[in-house]
């Protein structure tokens, strides 16, 4: 392979413009209407998931929510390009992709509610637990892909991360290992311009994040991350290449984080409102809606059906998050090791005794009219 074959384009791949018109591309074909309709339904559901999750945060039902509002094209495409035997390794901001992959919304939000586990069966859905530390899941993804290769499986691993993760050492270690051992993994960077409050210009001096791929000997590509058609086309090529034995690749999606990093972040301190407003016209949902409507592939009845389906998902989220969990304090000790050490048993007995005494005190207080 020539080194020039590893370099990404000077401009991002784009198949549908912001106003919904198509762009001819010599290398990437526009997905068919049925595929784009499926993607549009995913965008509608993804937007509703983000809206409902933010509402649940304000109600105190979710501890934190990193919204992917505006990045739904990346989320939906990531789930759509994978086969039944493939695996998704998400970040904390990829709840929409996790749900689109088949995980029940209530299970996908357990981690963000503040529980002690990921909330879903990773093997059943072939979705790794959402990772809150930056870039740690990339190493796991590469190791998983290497294991699948050793077993002779045709599994492809799609590893998601943000632009901030490319500044972490784990990102570089994962890229280097994947290239050296030629493993079937696709690194998908959702470049939303900010690592919390740090803009991309303070993270790298490279022409693009996709240009980093050539340093490891793998191809890189840039794509308009708000154009779901282009993201589908570019990711599909990368996944097919990995499955055929072509090794790893890096795809950078140029998108934007429309909302704050999380509900705990005040994004007005580091970016101007005019900058955010400028990206509204590039909304992935509105763009695909305009294209499908003009092509006669989307009518009012279909739009209503997709909206109703999104509301069912939102209702399931509300119902699940409005139910208080039945917590067992012994779970703090039960799942640490296969057999409990004497030290852990001693700690549990100490806590158990305190809980029993507190329970008796509360019972006595109730008997005496609430006096303690």
C-alpha cells in the first residue's frame, strides 16, 4: 500500500448537504432509500432519547447525562453498520448507539443513574459497558478484536471515542497495537470540537485527527458527522475492509456538541452562543428529513409512526427511572471476589451490625411516636 493511500481527504466526505440535496462522490455511493428511512427513524428516536434523558436529569432521576444531541447521525450509523457477530465499544456519550444496538433504554441508563453495574448483558447485545474514563475502552476493543482473530471469527469491533480521547496515551497504544497486529477494529472518533472546555485547537496541531492514522500505518478518513448517509457509507467501507482482513482504520466524524458536556457543565464559560447557533442549520435530523421528503420517501403518516415509536421509548425510560431501586448493601461485598476474604467478611459484619442497630432504632422511634 502506498503511503498516500493512508491519508484522509482534505475535506470530509459529504453525500447530503445541509439543505437536503445530494452530492455525487466517486468513491462513496448514497445508501438506498430504505436504508436512509431506517436511519431517519433512528435519528428521531435518538433525538427523543436525548430530550427525555435531559428531563430525567432535571427531575433528579438520572445522576448525569452526557447528551449526544446533534451527534445522532454518528450514533445511529455506528449501530447500523455492525452485523450480528460484531461488537460495539462505546463511551459515556453513546447511549443512543447502545439503545440502537438493541439494549433496552432502561438498562442503558442504569450506569448514568448511578448504579454499580453497566445495566445490561454485554454478551447478549455485543455491546461493551459504557466507559467513563477517556480512551480506556479502546484498549479493550483492540484486545477483543485480537482474540476474535485468534479464534478465526469474522467479528469486527467498532470502537467509539471523542476528540478528547485522542489526547490520551491509551488512544495511541490502542492504535499502535491494532496496526502492528493487523486486528479487525475500526476506530470511530466523534470530533465534536470540545474535550469538555478544551477546544480542538488546544488538543492537536495535526491537519485533522484522521491524519494521525498514517503514523501507525493504517488508513484514515474524514466524514461529515452530521450527514448520516456519508457516515454510513464511510463506516461500512471500514467495517467491510476489517472483515475482509484489511486490518484497522480510523474514521473521524466532524460534528458538534450542541449541549453542555453534561448537566454539571456550564458551556457558556468557554464558547459563544453564536457558535452553537451556527450549527443548528447542519442538524442531522432536519437534513435527512429534507432529503427524504424531497425524494418522496417520507410522508406524514411515516413521520407520525416514527414519532410514536420514539414516544414509546421515552415512556419506557420514564417508567424505569421513576421506580426506586431495591438496594441490598451486601452487594458491596458480594461481587468483589469469588470467595469473600476474612477482611471483607469482617467489614460486612461490621456494616451489617450497624444496619441492624439503625433498623431497631428506627422501629423504636416509630413505636414512641417518632421520638429518638
